[in-house]
């Protein structure tokens, strides 16, 4: 059978010229995208040009359009904003302006454009493409270019990437800059919470989002805000009364602070704007609470990009170059977007039309439809927020008479507490009595089990570590005592939040069902570990926070070398045998190499890495960064690699080593981990409620089927419940990792961006997906 796989080695950019520009409002991560386009372009043999100051630079020409070199994008990865500048451009909106721009591009042979910006910038690019042949005809007639030049440059290819902190573009799960903006908001909210707590204050926070409430909604979910106002879902008439009632109830339950988040574009049902100051005046006049307003403004656009945005932008930049290489004259302009953890291409104008439809639905007050058009993820965020934020009065609650226990197992991971809070509150809303188990399975068999109420988990989302306490103890040796505790407390279902020990523990409990009827209850596990080594899930709670900790530290370490010449850093990361942290951290920090267990390496590889760094030191980039996973090789230890590099690099560079250690496990959870933990635990509790009804017979719960002991994992884009028994074959139990891991596909990307020749399978690229299909298939999206 012929090999149908497509490899990067077979794609050539020789003779092609690519122009890259950033346009519209800036967003963190744009530089990472520019860097990836430049390096990937040069890697495939194309010439790449910076177009400074967006479309204005394209119209003005001259020094605004400069050829880029490999070194010219060094140190850009960790810088916020856009290094090549962005400007709103009136000239490009005129025919005359676009004629100038076409001339400037043809003179330099540029017929491939990579545009990083919002929907306005991308629409402008598409119009330019449609007019291209007409513009060239005009230039030929006026004698500014020759017939030959017009023939040679007859087609303009355009690929877009969306850089926008609002996440307001349909067709992609996340736009470049959104995650970083959430980091800024959450940093502010965490800081405000401590002062609000001291003074029993109410804070009204205004965040960006003129037409899109994504930032407001997700930050409200991530900090457990009392109330949120967004443009897509204006509050019902009489909301003022409802909001004030909610705030005073929360104070009565002992809360010392209230947080209200307002999107700058929030309105009521009749289209009247609702400002943060209005909300403040309302709270003061009706409740007399000490209330303050904080308007975050441009802080949200600033600062260094988060790890997620760097990786997203790097992947999109590489994919954009592939799309330009494969474009033929008839290829429509496309946008590189993210669907789950896959980079896909979507027709640009379909996305723009869909984005405009959302606005139209809002203008016409079809709010339910506007929420649906925003996509499944937005809708899920909204539903989860509603589920968690409004506590029903006890008389309104269904009473199930079921008892559900929650426990943390394994090492602590940031986001565990958000998951526990979510599970407890959803469980109470569903009518169950919730029990918290301290110190994992150890606390379970010792009987450290007590009821946990709605108010007990207030303010937990932003706390790192595990407030319940967690241990690595496995249940097998203590099954008799655990079964006895289940009987004493009449536990009807179990939710286990943890890492590989939680996975093993669930298997052991299921195996013990034949001996203990008490264990025949629905059990579900939610993956939470910084190592991200759980079979059945692409991601686990805590991994994003750890990657950000690694990236921040690498940034600082790289900066420490800026005054010294020629230095290489060897950095050891956690992860057990799983190379996720080293690989993804390496991609986000711009590492030269990352050594992992999954990709065996020998002395020849180490030698070639040293030679590569020696070559690099001859250029203007005089520092190197090498990551090593803690268990990547038992003989090539961090010390060994440090000593080898020191010896081989003598006279060329010196070395330093760092072991990052437990700082990767600590810290406040990132916005992603707070939300992921919140949503996945809510879904797990809803599954438990469904299973409890299903397995309730003759006055008791009895669940003994394979599918009543599941792991809830994220696969591509869906959250799936998978029986743990069925995951056995996917697991390497000796090394505690899944046999197949999706992120290994990102490794060639890291190597290409570090200037290594490598094989890269691009068979997945190239299919143009349609936006309607994208939305149809994500029925269980998160």
C-alpha cells in the first residue's frame, strides 16, 4: 500500500515570499505567532518579510517592509503586545491605499500574506485578495509594474490568525491573547479579594468586552463571583432586586466579601447600558454595603503572554505557513483555528459571517440564539456558572436522600479545590448530602469523613494545593475498613479527584466489589495531576498551572543571562516518566532541546545538541535553554548532562543548572485550571446523580457494572466517561503513563523552531473544515 502520509520535508517554500503583519488591537501572543511564521517560513526555504505598523506599513512601504532573519525574532516569545507594531489604518480602506499596498508587495515579490488580527483586519485582507487582479491591471496600465510582473504575481494567498483578547471570533475555541487576558484579570481579582475580605467590601470589576462577554463570564466562573453582567445575556427585568437579595444572602451566610463582574458592553433587556458605577450606586443605595469600583482597562491587554497563548500562537504560526505553501490560486482565504487540541483551517469569510450573526442576534434581542451561536463552550460556561452561583432555598431543592463522598488522592495539583467546590455545590443543588474525606484513602479508612455544606467551600476556587488534604496511599490493603466506613456513613457514590494513584485506587475498589457489596456504588474519577499522565484524558487539572510556573521561571533564567555572554541553562522538570511538562514547557519557553523518556536519546544526540548550541553561539543569540524530564534516563542524569555540556562547551559557552522541584506543584491555579476543574467536576456530579437514579433498586443503590466505575477525561474536545477497566490496555503501569500521548506530535514543532532539521508529519493539515460542521460535532464539548 502506498504511503499516503504527508511530511514537511516534501514541502518547499523556495522562491516564495511571505509577508507577516499584526493589525488592529494588540494581544499577548502575537509575537509568538510572528516568530513561528518567520522561523517556519525560513525553515522551508521561503523569504519572510515583516510588515511594520499593520496595513499602514503596507500602504506606506519603504522601511516598513523588511526582510526578517532567524535571529531577528529571538527573545520575542515572552514579550507582550506586538514588536512589529500595529495601527488602525484609514488609508487601507480606500481603493487608492490598497493600490499603493499592492505595488509595495509586488515590488518585493510578496504574494503570501499572514495576517494576525481581529475580524476587521481579516475582512480587509479578504477584500484585498478579491481585488488583487484588478489592482495589478491598474498598476500595469499606469506603467508602475510590467505585464510579466503582473503574471508572476497573479494570485495573492491569505491566511489569518485571530489575535483578540475578547475571544469574540466564531470558528476557533480560543483566540490568541484570551488566556493571557484572563491571567491579568484573575491576578487582580485574587489581589482584590484579600483587601475586600479585610474590610467586608463589595467590589464591582469592569472587564473588557464591548460585544462579547467571554472574559467576564470565564473570570466570574474562575473566581466564584456573586453576579456577572454580559452583553449576550442581559438580566431579566427586576434584576436589581434579585442581585441585591443574592448579595445580602451571601453576607448572612458569613461571606465577608462580594464580587460583581461587569463586561464593558453589558446592557439590560431594553438595550440600555449598565455601567459599573451604576451597579455600585445600586448596591450602596439599596444595601448600604461599602462598595468600590475597579476598571481594569488596558491592563488586560498587557503583560507577558501565558504559556497557553505562546503554544497556541506557535502552533497556529506553523500551520499558517503550511497553509500558504499548499494554497493554489483558487484556495479561499482561511483562518487557522483551534478545535480541541487540533489546529484546523476554516474559511475566513464563513467565520466572519458567523461572528456578525452573533452581533445581529444581540441587536435583534434574540439572546438565547446569540449564546448558542457563540459556540458550545460559551454555552457550557454560562450553564455551569448558573448552576454554581445561585443557591436555591432548601425548600426548593429536590431531596434525594443520597450521600456522596468527595476525596483527593495523590500529590496536590492546583485546581483541585475548584473541582471540590464545584462538586459540593452541584451535589447540594441536585439534592444530595455531600461528605468530604480528608487525606485521601488513608483518611477514608481511618474514618476522617464529615458532611460538607455550601458555605464551607466558599472562596476555594483560587486556592492552590488541596484543602481536603491528599495522600498517595492506595486502598487495596484497607478495603475492609473502607467498606465499613462506607456502611457507617451510608455512602452511595464516590467522586475521586487525583492523579495516577486515584486511577489505580478506582481499579482496586472496583476489583474488591465482589467481596464488599458496600463498594457497589457509582464511582467516578476526575484527573488532577501536574504530570498529565492519566490514560483516557488529554489534560489533567494542575498541568496548565505547572506549565506556567516552568515558563515563568525559564523566562527569568533566560533574562539572568542577558548581561553575560554565551551561557546554556540545563533545567530539570517534574513529571515522573511523562515528558509533557518538559515538552510543552520547552515549546512555551523557546527551549533548544527537551529530553524525555518517551523519546529515547543516546550520547550521539547529546553530542549533536552541544554542536548545535556551539553554532548558535556564533550568531547574535548567545544563550541556550535545555529542559530535562526528571526520569528521562537513569544514567544521563541532570548532573551528567550538565557536566557533559560544560566539558564540551569549554571556551564556547558556560553552563548552569536548575532543578525546578516543587514550585511546579504550588501556586494559585491558573484561570484554565480553575475553569477546567469547575466544569469537569460539575459534569462528574451530574453523571453521579444520573447513575444513582439508574442503580436505585428496592430501597438501596447497587451498581456492579463496568460502566459504573469511570474516569471522566477530555479527549480531543469532548468530555467522555470511560470505564476504568477498559483503560487498562492503554496504560503502561510500570512507568505510569498512557501508551499513546497526543502531545508527542508537538515535539517536531519545538525542534523546527529551534532550527533542527526534523521529520514532521503534516498529514492532518490541509483539510478545510466548515464552521457548521465544527459546531455540529462538539456535542459534549467543554
